[in-house]
C-alpha cells in the first residue's frame, strides 16, 4: 500500500473555497469531520473520502470570522476542490436570519455523497430568541435546506433547543430536541430526519414507558448518546425512573428503536457474561455521557463500562 499525506489547511496560509480566497486563523483539531465510508465508485476512481472542516478566517469573510467548508477532492497540481457550506454572517436561504459564528459543535458527520448536517445559532431573526437556532443540511448540489428551527412544532410544545446531532452514511440523522414545556419530566425527545427529507419524527421522549422486565412500570427520565446506523435504527443510552417520578436502583441502560418499537439491550445491574460482575452506570444522571457507546449496522453496541464484583470489592472497568 502507499501512504500519502495531504495538507488541507494550515494556520496563517491562504485557502481558496468556492473560488473565494480566505486567510486561515487558528485551526482547531475538534472542528473537522472525515467521511468514513466512501462509495464504491469513489474508491474505484482512486479518490478518497470527503472532509468537512470549520475554518476560522482572518480575511475573505467581511461579515464574520468562521466558515464551514467541504473538501471534495485530493490535492493535485492545480490544488484541492474546497466548497463553501456556510459563512458566519451570511443570510440563511429563507431570509429569516444570518448565521452566527460557528463552533466545534456546529457540524455533524459528512456523507459519501457530500451532504453535511450542521447547526447554527442565528442573528437578525424575525422573532428574536424565539426562532434563533436551527439545523440545516448542505446538499451535494451546493444548496442548503433548513430542516428544523426553534419555535417549530415539537412533541409537547414547540422546539426550544437542539443537541447531539448524529448522521449515518446515507444522510439520515437524529437529534435531541428540547421543547418549551414547563414540565422537566417531558421536555425532551429523540427525533429522526430521513435522508433528503425535512420532517422531524419523534422516536422516543422523556416520559415514555421503557420496555423492561421489572414488575413495575419504568419511565424514561433522561435520553443521551444517540447513534443511527445505515438501516435507520437508533441506539441510545437512557436513565429510568418509576411511574411516580422517583429514582430507582439499576436505572440506566442501552436501548434501540426502529421508530415502531423500543428494545432494551442491556441494563445496569445485569450480570456480565462471566457471571462474576454486574454492570454499573450506562448513563450519568448528571451528564448522560457515560459511556460513549459505538453502534453499528448489525445493531451491536460496543462500550466501556464500570462493573461491580458480585463477591464484593472495588469497581472494575471492561469493554463489552
């Protein structure tokens, strides 16, 4: 095999994006996404996967200090092809607002076809703070589609915020949407948007009944760490409560949903395969970020998690 390195962007250097020249400021390593499943036709022609990157700029954008861009071909004698996705300060396609400065959380994953889902806070919107954030999709033809915006209809009210956007190789994506409900027990849901579409469909919400073998009903209390595979199945971590709102023991687990039903995969308190330990903490009650489980097209999770010895002793850590 032949290994080659290509310099895409460097602090202090110029870069041409969609035929416009920019000066590059500090480059942050958390601000790029590499498409990880090139199409067979792309491999056959010898090209490599696409790269999406947030670029802080010192010149070239008179209305802001950052841009989002996609590199769609490798460097040749004539340079690489880098297309502009969005520029801070530019007006959105609907005319209702301008993109605010982008940050490390602005981009989701890029697809083999070159589409990219991204999030932006907005300035100069019609209704101020009531409609000043949105999720967009950059399409392979270079157009940008607005998918969902703060103030749009949501389960339990209207959208009040978005987080945890995750995309599969096809372009389907999921996100966590918060509504404006005054009841914190019912203020969040996981939504899926199909590739090429713009309809956000609720898959599971806080307050829904969780599928468990417990003798008493269990309710989703917290949802986190979503992943969507190429079959459109979503994996996620969750914290549970009882039907009266009280905390329970063994309250976290990993789940999947295909949009029609929800399946519990593994639960805190269950025995590990060797029977010598019990799983502990599949999601943090405070952050929802423990552990960060990988999820593949076979609907398999891989995760690092603490386990507690059945015979007693200090917690251990394992990969399952």
